C-alpha cells in the first residue's frame, strides 16, 4: 500500500524503517497513512465483539507489524496481552468521556492518542506526558462542499436524541418551542448539512465532537456550545463558529436568528470555517501528525518495547486487573469471562 518507505530515513527498527502497521478497530484516518509513506497497512474492523491476541492478529495480517494501533470502538477491551507485544503499540482514544476504564487499559501501551485535550492528565500513570498525544477530531478529506443545494431548513440538528442523551433532548425541546424552523433528524450528515442555512451542534458531555469538524468541513455555518477540550485553541468564536452556553437555549436562539437574518454574515462564517478545516483539521493532517510521532519514537523503539515488557507484571497488577475483573463479571459468554480472568493474572 504505497511504494516508498516512511519519509524519515534515519528512523529505524533493527536497521530498517518502521513501515508496517496493523490497525484494528474504527478506521478513523487509517486510509490516509499510505500517503504518509507507510508501505504495509493492514486494517481490521469488526461489528460483533470478539477477543484478539497477538498471534491472532499476525494470522489475520500475514505479517508481524512494526506498529499496532487499537482504535476506539466503545467496546469492552478486545485485545489481550498487549503489555507483552513485540512491536510499538498505540491506543487511539475518542470516547474517554464515556468509559472510565480507558486510562487503566492505556497503561499497557507505548503511546496514547487522545481526542479530548482535557482528558490527557487522566491517562498519566506508567505513561508520561511524552507518551500522550492530543489528536483532536477532524473531517474526512472527502467531506467537502459540492454544488450548491436548495436550503430546506433554517436550522438543522443531525444526531441521536433519546433517553440516552437527556441533556440534548431537553435543550432541543426548549429551543424548538422558540424556533419553529428547527429540524432534528438522524441520518447522513454529508447529505443533510448542505441543505440547512444553519447547522446546530450540541455536546452531551462537554466533548469536542466530530460533528463540529464535519459541519465546518462541509462549509456550514455552525452554532455550537462553548466548551473546553481545546475548542478555543483550534477555532475562533465569532469568526469560524458562533458559540453559546450549553445551559442557555436562549443564547443559541440569538445566534441562530442572527445568522438567519444576515446571509452575508452566514456566508462569511461558513467560508472561514471551511478554510480553518482545510488548513489543519482533516484526516490527512491527523495521519501526518501520527506518522511524525511514530518517526520520533522509532529510533528508541526497541528500548520502549523492552521497558514495557519488563513492566508487564506490574502493568497487569496495577492497571489491567481491575478492568479485566469488572468485565469478567459483566460478560455473559463463559469463554470471554475465562479469558479476562486469565488476562488479569
């Protein structure tokens, strides 16, 4: 998958460039890695939960990787024994606002990519700041404005709204009473966003979510909550997005109505948003940043791997035992229960 080695010729593992990668879980930006010079890329996603070992991964790929990435699927831990793996290991975390066991599991890896900036300190333990990389959400490179489409809705929210998102549901219900033009739907945002004059976002847990980047990357005028997790470092409020207090539907209403009454402002906001995404927040940017980090680690790969393997017993006792025991209790399948119990030991 690509004919060039990584574009860092002095970074080697056992005298050769780090060039092969096994990516398991959600694909995220894996399809952009070939453009960064990775020669051999094997990706494996799955829908039905199952457990994997290093041997099973090698059988699937047909080769032993230089780097393994476990990409967030919001599932129980599906990779066991990672503390002993003979390659560089990476845990790519997106849903840390939903899963309190992630920081424990992360200690078995060499590097952790974390989507939410304010959560980086939660992952300190065996891992240090040098082992944690902020990797914010992004828009896929292909998610771009196409030919102009007729505007069907004044304001559009695309996403799940049910009992699992009580804050979002309450907020949208309150806003809808004051804004008859609000349309709430679950569906293909790539097709839906361009049909709205204003796109609305809401973050249930204060998380900087992908919807922010996707709406902006499709050239939409975005109204979104004023939150932390690095949003203010990445985007300029009032220039690339309008923001509101997530507890104040009235402030959101004011911003939406302002944009609806001022088409030039709406167009300027959308154009600035698209430019911001194109500058630094597409999948290709995240792939380049990841590749650069791996290139930085490559000269020290054997030392990093050996240190983790030497600490494997401590990692199991201090960090993995508790989540594995908890998942052993939760899972119904006897084989999975047994595997978690064995892994905890």
